[in-house]
């Protein structure tokens, strides 16, 4: 399974919502929000307890989306 298949249909981008940032299933919770919470030490269970509208699949989709974006970043030599 490709990374895109993991997050396709879960990560949505709407120009008028949250400044066009990638969100979870058309909600106002962004991929950045999820990644920030994880980076600050929250567990998946804690995030879901705080935001019961989220699922483990949503959170894993954020990680897949971030990994896919990171893979496509190109560094330009000076």
C-alpha cells in the first residue's frame, strides 16, 4: 500500500478553510495540529480522548501525509 492510499480521502484541502492547510476529513483540525500534538508527547489515545471525532486511522493518515510530503521535498544546492 502506498502512502497516498493511506491518507487519500482523509486528508482534505479546502481553500477557504484554515487558510487552505491540509485538514482531517473536512474538519477544522489540521495535519499540523496533529503532528504538533504528537511532537509534544501526546499519545494517539490522548488525542482521541481530547477530540473524539478523530480516529486512529485519521492520525496515522497525518503521519503518512507528512512522510509523503517529506519524500518529495527537493533541496536546491547553493
